[in-house]
C-alpha cells in the first residue's frame, strides 16, 4: 500500500494528535521565524546606519612617536633642545592623495592659525576687559584653515550655519574668509568686501612683528552661542572665530603656499564602512605617510550608539532561535518515540505483510512533515506581527539601558579636559540617538529559512527515534509488544 495514503488516513483518522503535533510545530516555527525576522531587521538597520554615518578616522602628529623615532631636528648647540622639524609636518599634498581613496566618503583637514585685528577689522568684544587685566596674547581672531566648511562639526551638528554668501570648498581661493555675523555687523562688512588681517611675523633674531594680508569675505555665518554678558578673552569668543582655506592659514603664518600645499594640523576621513580602516591605512602608506608618526584612529562612536541596542536585540533573537530549535527537536523526538510505541502492532502487521522498513519510517516522516508544512504556513501569517511586537519591546529595553549608561558616562569628568573648556570642536560628532524601532519585513528568504529549519527539526525528530524500527522483526514486535 502507498505510504502517502497510509499517512493521510493516519492524519485524518486521529485529528486530535494531528492538531497537537501541528500546534507544537506552529509554536516552534513562529518563534524561529520571529527570530529570523528580528535578525534580518537588525542587519538592515545596521547597514543603513553604516551607510549614513560611517566612521571618522583622524590623522595627526603623535609627538611621542616622533620623539621615539629619533627624527626630530636637533639644535645647533649640544645643549639646545630639539624641535619638530620637517619630519613632523603633515603635508597637504599627501592628505589629498588619501582623500581620493575608494573607502573615503568625505574628508576634511584643518590648519590652526591666528590673525590680529587691523584698523579696518576689529574684534567683537561686547564686554571690555577689566581694568588692569593684561589680555595680550588673546587679542586675536582664531583662524581655522579648513578644506570644506560643511564638514566642520559645528556646521554638521547645527551649532553654526551660513546666513550669507557661500562656505569654503576644496577649490576655494586662498584669500577667501568666512566671518561670524556679529563681527561682520561691528565692522560693517558684507559678502565680497575686501579686508586686511595682520599675520604674525617671527624674525630670525626672535622679534615678533606683523604684516597685513588681504582677504575677501566669501561668506557670513551665525553661531548659536550668545554673548555671555561677562568678559571673555577675544580669541575664546565664538564670534571671533573665522574660517579660511588651508592656504589662507599658511599665509597667516607668514609662509608661502608651496607645491606641497602647506602643512596641516589634522585630517579627518569619513569612511563608507567602519570596517574599511585597514584599507585606508594601506592607501595612506601608499601615499607616503608614516603611520607610526601620523597614526590613524577611528571614532565610530556614532555608529556604535546607533546600532548598539539593536545588535544586542538581534543577538538575543539568535540565541532564542537556537534554543527553540534544540528544545523543539527534543520534544518532538519524544513525541514521535511515544507514538511509535503506541503503534507497535500496526508496525508489526505491516512488516509481516512484507512492507519495507524504510517505507514505514518514511510514513512517519511524511506525517510529521505534513504537520510541519501546515504550521509553517500559519507561522508565516502571524510571525510578522508577533516579531514586530516582540522586537520593539526588546529593543525599547535595550535603548533605555543604553541611554541610562550614556547619561552616567556624560556625568563623569573628562580626564583629558584639564582646563574645563570642553573638547576640540573638530573631533566632536553630532549627537545621535540609538535606533529605537525596527522594520519587520517578511520575505521569501525568511520563509525559506524557517521552512528548512522546520523540516530539519521534523527529520531529526523522526529519524533518531525511528531508527529502532529498522532493527526490529515482526515476531519481536507482535510477541514482545515493545
């Protein structure tokens, strides 16, 4: 007799056991499929966060590494201390080569400088210095030479924004300057005005002098930090922050911009993927950069903040899938073994009539697989809603824990901020919040995975206890009863 017919008669003749087995499979397949869906949603969210945020790699001089390398310039006299020299200069021409790397989505670099006021352009100082206070050394504009103004953290996170003109671009001329709105109003300046700023000149004999350098106002920006109402050294006031090109900053150092493009203080590279740091290092070495003296460090804090909770949720879902699959296999194996004992007479009669043992085992496999297939269909209908609810609930708990940990970390003092003035603005990233919602999408691949898992559980749960059938003889079954 056809084993498929016998399996059909068995399933329809014992509806109670069929429904019990199908119900158990439904629970297993629903939980397994929900785990797969949560894993898929987390992977999509992590990929989206990786593409939108990437990671920022920073390159700058490591003074200790330069000292240990022995490449510092030695003084003329034996007792004269050494100085950094050319080996400690980060050349703009080399950084430009790295910016062309295939793994770099965006790059920026900075050269720090200062500019002294002139009769035409004065500092913004709403509150004068206290009587008798010596503020010499702070009466300067803080001039940052940048490659791309939009890539500066203050403009990325919204603390500053352009209100007139345009920002500095990689192809901007070296005489372009972007000034703050308050300073522009004090000096009655507008876009396209020509101005002069004083650059510091250091003479060989140690004297300090000044010379005027011409600039053109290319843009005016607004900083959200209001005046404090108390005296602040001019160079520390946000209103006295100006932006120039790296070539402009070199000019403010009273140096000529040579073929190498000048010297930079820091370069930042936004990677397309946090895992691309290795390739970036290879590209930097190919460009001629000594990574021992100018190391590349990655700040992937934003990416970790975004995907940390959702990755933990996916990890929990992965453990759940394995536990449910293992427990389901064990429980179903016990049920099948019990069913085989109950049907010993049926097995003995069929074997005595000449039925092959593999076909008997195949009949049980068909019965269990049929219950599994029905359960997979019902699980596909309900799992999307269940996994959405479970996933969001688990994710909300992880997000709450992450926010609490971030709040506790923010309350701790920064050991590197000895002056209490905050970190370097260029290294600060815009604040981001963890992903707190996952989009569950049921696709053919997910159904295929749970189908393979469900049928695999059915096969293991049937073949392991059913292997005994292959060792039995009809007489043993019918006379001994077990």
